[in-house]
C-alpha cells in the first residue's frame, strides 16, 4: 500500500509538471499570437493611411 501511495504522489508530481509545461507553452503561443495580431493590425492601418494619402494626393 505505501508503495502505491508513493507512486500516486510521484505520478501527481509528474502530471503537475506536464500541466506547468502545457501552461507555459500556451502562454508563449498566446503571446506570440497577440504580437502577430498587433503587427497585422499595424500593417493594415499603415496601408489604409498610405491609401488615404495617395487618394488625397490624386484629388
């Protein structure tokens, strides 16, 4: 019985470690996604501004 209890504790520690790794990976991916989204929005805004400037220049 005591060995089984020890195994359960060790297994729980391993599971917690995996969850921590998963959480860290999720946060890393989430941060990268947010940065990419901000960059995309910035590029779209720059393109819109350029287009408006070109329209104003032509008119």
